[in-house]
C-alpha cells in the first residue's frame, strides 16, 4: 500500500489577490503549483506567507483544500513563523529558499533555525533551493553587478554559509537542474543523498494566434525577446554587444526588451544608473524596443508573437523562469553556456561572447535550426508540465514523511 500523502505547510511569500506589486518568480511559481499538488493527492495545504500589511494574519481561500495564512513579517521578525508549526498536526514543511527571499540578511540567518523548529514539532522538511551561486564566479564583477560593496572573498563565504545552511535545514533538498545539484554537492558540501532534481515547471500556456499577437504588438520584423526583470546576472550588456554585431552584419530582426526594474533593486542609485545606461545603449544601437515591465495579461501576446527568447546570462544562479515560459509556448531558446544543463537544444547554446551570440542569432532566425529549437522547447514543456512536476514532488513528500 502506498504511503499516505501528508499535510503540507508551504513556507513562502505568496502573491495576494489584486496585489499591485509585480509578483516575484518564486511566489508565482508556488501559486501555480499549489492546485497541482491538490490534484496529485495532497488533501490539506496551508501556505504560510508574508503579511501584505501590518496587522492580524489574513486568511485567503485561493483553492479548495488550501488556505493562505499571512503569518509572518519579513526581516528581523521572520523567525516568529516557527510558532505556526506547533498549531498543525505533523506533516511536511516545504520551504522555498533564495538568500534574501524572506526579507534581507536577518531573515536569511534565521532560516535554518526555523527549519529546525519544524523538525522539533514533528514535521518532515523539504527545502527547494532556487539560487545556487557558482562560487568560482564570485569576483568583483559579480559583486558589483549585484549591488554589493563587500569584497568577493567575504561574499563567497557568506553565500556558502547561507545556502549550505538552508539546504541542510531540509530532510530533502530540491534543485531544478543537474548543474545546480552538482554545484550544491561539490561546492557547498551537501550530501548527495539529500539532493533531488525536480525541474522548474512550465506554466500552462494560453497561446494567442501568432498573426493576432504580432499585430497587437506591432511586430513587423522577426522578433527576439529578452524577458524578465533586468538585473546584473542576466547579462543584458552582453546581449547589447551581440546585438550590435548582429545589426552590423546586416541583421534585420528586432530585439524587444520586456524587462522592468528588479523590485528589490529599484531605486538604488547604482542600479538606476545601470538601467538607464542600458536603455540609452539600446537606443544608440537601433533595432531595439524597450518595453519595460510587461503585465501578466500581455505575456501570452509576447510569447506567442516572438521568434526566439534570448537568455545571455552572465552567471547561472538558478533555473530560469523565462526559459520555463518559453517551453510552455514552444518558443526557441537561445541561452548562454551557464544555462547549458537546462537548455533544450545544444544548437541554441552560445559562449558568453558577443560574436558567438551574434552568430547564434543569425542561425536561429535564418536557418532550419529555428524549427529544431521550437520542437525542443515544446518537448521540454511536455516533460515539465505542472502535473508532472507535482507528481514528482508529492512522491518526495511521501518519502520524507515515511
């Protein structure tokens, strides 16, 4: 007889209904998976989320069998969420982790203690570690591009402590591709038997007929899409260098930057200078439309109307959310070599070099490679459906709770 599916307490931020702030990647990812877990057999789920406003916890009912409790305050008081574990019968606490996801350095330091509190109350623990930084790439360029003033050596030590501590806080650790798993084991010293690879799910697509999407957006040329918040590790300067070379060689496609300011970094003077400089550089090259942040209601148009998604990442910190959207829509993916483990087709992978990027743009837009890349994305989307990922995760819940 199979092990019963335990109750699940999800520890994560969670987008509020009608929230005006753009949802960050992790909360949106969890909100899509919660109903899929229910369909996979989890009868009782509680999402322990951050408070939208000060005051008593707010209870929401987003799906049958699921409650959202606005139970903690991000930052220094994040650790108080541990009191919630005593109020529920033993099950699985599944925590989503990025270094500062719960409100800055104070919350990051408290995260392992919160997970130990879950264990003391009889809960099994699963931690999804979204960001696994390659410590060998943490140099001055990495530090500057992520808005830190600390020396690289100190940043490496801090990241190793925080990410290792978070991973060891779980009875099982989920990462989203094999490259991140290898890094977590080799660089952070996490035992391999604790690590499980479950891919980032491709969301359900709501495709728009291609001609209709292109007409609504005014796309007249072949279109390459950069999608997602603009931040240092995503390599936009490399993309602009490569785009300049592509244009100089006679390329006629249009680049659409559908990338707004990162919600955590917006307003920082150094970040704002870099964002403005990128917009000015794009305008000087030509053939670039800078759209900024694109609301959820328009995303299907962009993904249905574009010819390729380009991911020129400087550093591979985590699985790419924009890549998972491309899979859902069968959109060809062009990715730098730091994302090679996750890319669906090797023909779309390029070294972090402007000439190499320009060359792959030409191939993807002007040769039969485009069809191969689209087929590879569609196949990846089928393998990473919400249902498939939920089934794998629920099987892990059963194992850790047994």
